């Protein structure tokens, strides 16, 4: 039998990529990235119409363009025949929501709606439905909704119901015209297979669905807004498919678009973080995976369903089949470092980096590496884009204390890295305190691959070895693994995701072990972080909210 | 009678300048600046010897060089004959302390001491004697020293006794070899006149001297350290001269150095902030002067001696004769803005400023001007170099809250400006609450002259009109005014400093009036500032101190 391959498709915030992978070895033969031509629309629509603060839209044509350019590209680059491609997996940012007609056509593709902001895709980081989320949480608490506990006591404005509710409230005709609101991941699978599926991962983590209990009751949605009473039956789907299944097969139309053979297996969609587990060879509970990119996502399996305050959620079968998958996260990690480099680095650093032929991140990292733990005298709160866990509050903002006129750019850069490590430690401690053991720590994602200083600081702060895995295309590789599982052993793939992961996943030889001297200093600094966390995040959280309100008022 | 002129000499942190002024009109005919060739020595001695954290030294040769270059330069530039120069006034940073032999020779001029850090001038912002200040304050409080109340309950590490004590402790042989510790201002007057005087301003504001009570008792100094028992008699002088007097006349030697005539009147030295009153035409109590430069200094006169917590001090005749002069201050104003520009501004801003042919400060100011009050969503604590008033704590550090990935450089720049305005408002409110009326507000110094945005924000935050005066060389002009008073009317000068100020001082026509809309927003933001001030400055001030301690420990 000839060698078999799968293709993993990973749709990120700014681009989508395809990776073509050897099913037996996990070797990546080719990769191709397509940058979304519309990118993130957070200032204006394609027609120039201005968008309000906190909006973030996307254009679904960009996703189609990934299918029509990146897949042919990896086929061509690798020289692999479509006959030997046995499966495709898709992962996507979430919760990223497309309003569509019953045949899957996005409303923004239709002339009469394309001037309307609400007809576009609401990207995961669209934060303009915060008031809806607040109201939803408030009513859920009043009504004693039991499911709140699964989501750390609060759901996020990034999730599907606040986003749908915002559409209903601000553009009821768009709400009416949309036959479905669907995750972009499931929509993409739909484009490939002509099968409308809904994956359990985003249903559970972003749409309050539970394997035994289903969605919240109609009476709950009615009490949000009478027009929402039938939102589940009318706009979503109650047919939820577990992760690890086959969604369908490539259609003739999709075959033309992508160059794949019709009939190729396509996996149920997955979220771009949650998908990664098998890519780092994690094979059971107690092993945390932190995917560190623009934001970060902390995932862990357990055999039990626990209530953990401030996490994003717990979903049975939501990460891999057979376990309760837990998610927590940090809104702003690489984004914070990028913000710093874009806004706060002196000219001469840029010049020196240029003359040394390295990136400014590399240059700053070199300088930050020369600092000892605590030598910067700074502690920051890592809330530049709100706090996802364990406070679940997008209105929180960044803070930095200890600044002096001796403070250098590298001091701040390191403090920002450290702050995200403290945030991760806070998440780990919260899991442990609430019955979810965290015994090992794996890191994946761009920053995990590229920045050893970040990984060393994480090891020192959390006081556990950090194992890096997943390669440079972790989610795409993971999707390729799920593609192999969708194909199944009868087509040359696998029937079990852990088995597939052990064969196809990647784990680096290098492990970052905690440096005890630094770890002791970070214990002290983490105490300061905790004090500030409590002050700004709980006791006096209104400070940040009032500042944000004044800012919104004065930005009008 | 031919026109008469005086020369004002102003010794700042990085340079000294001379201005030659018409005694009748205040017109500045010539000005010359000499940059100290040793600058601020905060990293190493001239021989390369490394200095510890928080040190800041100067070389007295730089002061001599100002006399020998800037005075001849203004004479030459103006073409004024030395015969028509009737007086010289000197102002200086304070507390800036020179250890000298009995003939005035600085120890660092002597070969055997010039390798020793403690033989050099300790600049006002030498902060390495903080532990001494802490201990001094603690003992003073235990002993119920009444004078503490005059200084807001605490003296600063910048003052003379902590600095002297540090010398004694770390280099007892230098302490022994020094016949005097003297303010650089009085030392400079000594170089010009061969008369060893001590001005009441720095004696009162920096050396705990009081017109009625003199210095603290020997028993107090003894309880600090038995070797300090006779510090006043042994190392200072109890002969204190009021402001507004003549110290002496230019000697033959000084005439050769400067090109002035021997016999020219020289005023008693003054501090570079306190000297400014007459330069902005202030003529009585209730009128606050804020001198805004790298740091800022708030001065006000009252007919009564009050106890005001957290101010720098109150000294009878210490600013002008006949009134109680009060001082408060902010450690870091222009320094903070400069820190920001040096460390935190993106490359493209520098490029755009360059292409527009303006300074980066001007460019940022333009961008910050386009923001409404509160639109940045930020509040900062203005403690980048500690807090002088009203917390008197150099170990406090800067803090900024409200940062997001949308935050731009101009947002932070404006927040830093606003933070210094809040700090000034806190000082004003503290004076008012404690029986010292503040009815008018005058601003002087480089930033007052150069940055209308800063002045407008100050007006909006303090809700009083801001009048700008003193010209571009406020302290130097003021010193020239005191030079005219030192000459007296018999030589063509004046006998009264207020009369001299009215004739020679400068007040701009433009007044910055509060914008009520902004003032209302700033009222809200000031409440947030006050909350943070209380949190980080009082209730949880140990956070900043612990961070600083870790930093010091880890910098070793």
C-alpha cells in the first residue's frame, strides 16, 4: 500500500494554513499559509463604514480563499497525489460566528446585506456584546441556572449567545434573515462536505450545551428577550457531534475548489486550541496544555466533572472523546508583547536589531535574558485585553507598577512576559484547588516554539518542567491527526486519537526545567501579583471599569 | 548715570547658565549655558569606578567652568562693560553637597581622595542615603522631635544630614577629612567672594534649621550616631544669612576668572526653585508658584507658620524676607516625560516628527492634544522617581493602569502629564486643608514655557487659571533680580525684592483658563488617582518597597 497523508487546516485570526502530513510518521511534507485579505475588520467594513469600539469582524470569503489556495499549494509543493490523501481536519478560532441562510450562504455574501456590519462574521475577539453577556450572566444567576457553574460562574461576551443577542438587539432584520448562526469551523466543514454538523467542542465551550442536559431551557432565553425563546431550535442545531468523528466527505464542488478527491474523509471541526492535544502526544488526564500565541488557552483532561471558578468551561468529549475537557485562558499574551514592540521600544533598539539582523523581539529577548528574576522591579497585571480566566472579565485592563526613570524597555518586556506566566500560575492553582489535578505542563503555539526565554520564565514561575511540542504548525498538525482519525484504519488512518497522536504528534527533546533561584524570587513576585490581582480584579475592580467607561464616553 | 545690569547664575542638574539683565526693565541682553562635562555621575566615577544604585554625583570643576565660560560669554555677547554690572546672584540645585577643606577646596580636587566616591558632590537626586533618612525619621519620631512637623512629618533622603551620615557610615575617613559639608550654592558664592556664608533657604529647607530654634539638638544627632554629635559645629555653620542680603563682593581672583570687576556685589545664594518668586512678579501670600522642569517645586508664602503634612518644609524668610515660605514638590515631572520619549515611543513617531521638522515631544504633544480628557482610559501615579510631596517617600515608584492593546504612545504620554497634574492638585489640597490658602497659581520653568498642553491640563485638573512667567531663564532672571537687591539702590539696584521683581520680572499675557468640560472629567479621574494614591502610597505602600528591594537584591 502506498504511503497515506492527511491535510490539517488551521484557521487563525489573521490567516489560514494547510499542512500536509505523513500519517505514519507525522512528518510535515508541505505547508502553505493564506493571509486573509480582509484581515480583522475592527475599524471599518470593506465599504468604509466605520465600526464602533470593541468590534471585530471577518469576511468568510477569506476562509474560502484558504481552501482554494492553501490546499492546492501543499498538494503541488509535496507532489503527493490526491489519491493518497485520506482525510482532512479543520480547526478554527472560536467562538467565531457566521450568520447564514439555510443553504449555508453567509448573509454578507448577499447584496442587500453586505453594507450591514451584523451580516459579517463576528470574530472570537469581537467584544462589543459585553453588555449582553453581563445581562445574561446576571439573569442566569438570578434564575439559579445550574450550568453557570460549569463555566466558572460566568460566560464570556465572546460566546455565541451574547453575539447573537447583539444582532437581535441592534439589527433585528438580520437576526430574522439568518436561518442559522454557525461557528465558522462548522461552516467550513459544511463547505467541504455539504453536511451541516455542529461539533461538541464549540457547542460545549461556547454555546452552553451539555451532553446530558443539552442547551439551557427556552424559558431562560425567553427571560433574556422574548424574541430569543426559540433561538436554539430556530437558529442553531440540537444535533451535536462528538470530536473524533467523521463529518462527511469532500463533495465534487469542494474537490474542484481544493484539488482533493471527492470522497476524502473530513473530520468534525475542532477549535484551534482544543484540537492540539494529540499534536503534543498528551495521552491522558492531569497533563495541562498551554497554547501560547496572541492569546493563550489552557486545556486539561480529567475523569471527573468538577466546578472550577473562573475557568472557561468543562465539556464532556469536548477535547478528545472519553474525558471531561477543561478550558481556561488568557486573553492577551503574544498580543501584549506585540503591543509593546509596536508602541514602546526606543528607536535605537530597532536600529540595533536591524544592524544585528535579528527581529526586535529577538533583540529585546536577548536584553531581557540578561536580567535576573526581579531585577526589573516591576510587576504587571496581564489584562491588556481583559481577563478570560480566572476572573472572566473583559473590562479589566493592563497595569504595571514599579516604573522608574531607570526602567528600560527590556525591563518592561520581561515584566509583560512574567505577568502572563503569573496568570498561567493563577489558572493552574485554581484547577488544583478545585479538584482538577495538574501534574505536567506542555506548551505549544508560536511563542512556545520561538521564545526559549518565555518558556524558561514559565517553568520558573509555575515551578514545573515545561515540555514544548506540536511543531511549528501545532493546530494544523493536530487537525491532520483528526483527519487521520476521520479516515479510520480501513482507509489507512487511525481509529483512536491518542494512538494517532503518539504516531503523528511531536514533542521536542528539550525540556525547560525550573531554575530554583529564580523560582524563589518569582514566589515573592507572584505574591505581589496576587495582591494586585485581588485588588484590581476583585475588591476594587470598578477602578478599571470606571476608567474604561470614561474612555468610551470620551471617545464618542 | 549709565544703564546698570546684573548677572544671574543658575546651576541646574546638567548645566549652568548666566543671564545678563537690564536692572530697570528686566530685559535679558545675553545668555550663555555651559554643559557640565561630567554631567550627572550615576553609573561611574571619572576613573571608571562603578557606583551603586541610586547614587548621583557631580564634579565641582564643572561649576567653576560655568563661572569661567558663561560669565565672560554674556559680557562679550552683550558688549556691556563690567563697570556697569552692579551685582551677581547665584541659584543652585539643592540639596547638593560638597565636602571641602577649611579653605573651601573640595576633597575630590585632592589627589588622595579623587578615587573615592564620597569625596565628590552629592547631587540633590542622590538617593542612596534613604536608609539613613528612614532611620533619622524613625528616631526623630521616637524622640518626639518637634521640628518634624515643619517638614511634613518626614525629612527626605535628599537632604544634608542623611547625605552626611552616609559619608560617615561608608567612608568615615572622608567624613573626618572634610572640614565642612556645604551646599554647592554657598560654595560657589564662596568661590566668588572668598566669604563662607550659608543661606537661610537651604539651611531651613534642607538642613532642619529654624530661625528661632536653630538646628536640632546635639543629643538628637548623638542618638543617630555618637560620631554625629557635633556635626553642626564641626561640619556646618551656625551663621545663617537671610535671603535678599549681600554675601560679599567679587574678589580679585574671581574677577580674573569671570571678567567681572572686583568689588561687584554678590547676593546670598538661593535655591534654584525658591529663587524664582520675583521673576514671575509674585508679590505676596496665597500665590502658588510651580516651577516645572525635570522635577517640580511648589512654593507659596503665608503670614503664618502652619504644620502641613507631607510638604517639604516651611522656613521663615526662606523664599523672600518677611514671610513664611512653604515648599512642596514632585520628584519627577519632565524627567518622566523624557523617560517616556527615550524608552517608549515607536520608531514611526520619531520618523514622522523628523519629517515634520519638530521634536518628538512636540509631535507627541500634537497627538495628545487631539485626545479628550479621559479618552486614554489611563491613570498613572507620578512617582517614577519617588514621591516628594505629600508622601515623602523616594521608594515609591510609577504605576499606570488602564493599558490595553489599543493604547497608543500619545495615550500614555498624556496620562503621564495628567499624573503630574494630579500630583500638583494633591499638594494644593493638602496646603488648603492645613491652613495655607492657595488662591492663585503661577507656573515657571522649561515645561511651563514650552508646552501649552501641559499648562492647559494643569489648569483643567487644578481648576484654577495658570499664569506663566519668568521667561525662558526664570531662575537665572530671578538670580539677576537678587543680584540687583544685593547691589542695593545706592549702586543702582533695589532695596526690596518685590519692588525689584515688579520691575525686572516677567509675566506672559496668556493665561490658561480651566475648560469646564475637561475639569469635570478630571474630577472623576482625580478620584481614581486618589484611590490609587491611597492604595499604593499609604495602605499597601509595601508593594512598591518590596519590589524595589527585590530589584536591589537582584541587581547586585
